[in-house]
C-alpha cells in the first residue's frame, strides 16, 4: 500500500511517497500550493504514476500539543485534496520535521542553497517516515 505525504506550506508543498510495503519514505518533489489546490499536470502525474491508497498530511502542532498557525488552512486544503482523489486522509504531527530535514541534508554535505531548495520535500519524507515507523 502506497501512502502519499504532503507538507503543505503557505507557498510550496513538499511531496513524498512510501514504498509498496509502507516501510520506507522517499522525497519526490516540491510543488506550488496552487499546483496542489488546482491539480495540474505534475500533481496528476504523481497520482497516476504512484497510485497512492492513502493521503498523509503534516499538521502544524505547537510544542504544547495544540494546532496553530496555518493548521486550519492545511486542514481545508488536505480535505479538498482527499475528496478530489477519493483517498482516506490521515493527519500527522509535523513538529520538528523541517529541523530534522535540515539536519539530514547537512549531514549529507548539501550546501545551504540545496537545503533551501529541497527542505519541503525532505520534510514531507520525514513526516511520512515517522508515521510509517509508528505502524511497526
């Protein structure tokens, strides 16, 4: 079962996918929020190529466990996407996902420019991997 993960931001959305056994998360790409909300060719191709069975979306949660910031906007976008794709929707705590993504890419020796350009998709993979790890 493949799971599609989204890290929905104000401007961009990081996209990641699980393998068929739902054990390993892989970062795929970054799409503009507009490409996700009004599905364009790139997002439709991802859906066609990977045929996900579930949608996982990172939800902004504060350190004290409350939703904050753009959580309402993320929920609204996620629900519209899940409805459009006819996929079950799962929300997952995205706390520290960007920090972890930056740490991973720094340890791999990526430049600050590369980190900035890829952090959203790696954060989506971090969120997805956290979810996948919780299943085992």
